[in-house]
């Protein structure tokens, strides 16, 4: 079963992190990626995103299209990256995300169409 793992955090955490702290955070991501494989799951994709200031929001209402710069919602935490993981079930993936840095993590199954 495929799941998307969305990683939310205040952008300032990374911006204010020392080089040593950034290395620690990278190491935690590497540990997560290794554990995914070790548990028989597949890491299908994963990317960090640029800052929320680079976001573009597109809304379609009927025939009208509205394009605005910036995110749709103003929140304290921003979507900073994602992983696409093939795992046998949610319990396995929930256990694996404990290896990631301190994020708010949203896990959602990918719709099979």
C-alpha cells in the first residue's frame, strides 16, 4: 500500500539551525530511509520543498481560475517536504516515522485508481 508522508515544521527551525544541527537532521532522514528498506518497505520518492514564500496557490471555481503567490493557509508550520512510501500497513509506517526529526507528520494513503 502506498502512503504519502507529509512533513510540517516551522521554517525557522532549519534556517536557524547550526551546520552541526543540520547534519544531525540529515542523519535522521538517512536513518529513516535505511529503516524503510530494512523493514521491507520501499521509499518511492522523497523531496524537500523550497520555502513557503515561493509557493503559488491556484484555485478553480467553475470557469474562473485564481492564481495567488504564497500558500493557501497561513499557519505556524509549513509543508517542508514529503516521502512516498510503499508499506504493508499504516502501523509499520507510523513506527518508522519516529526516526524522522521533530515534525508534525501527516500520513495519508494514496488513492488507488
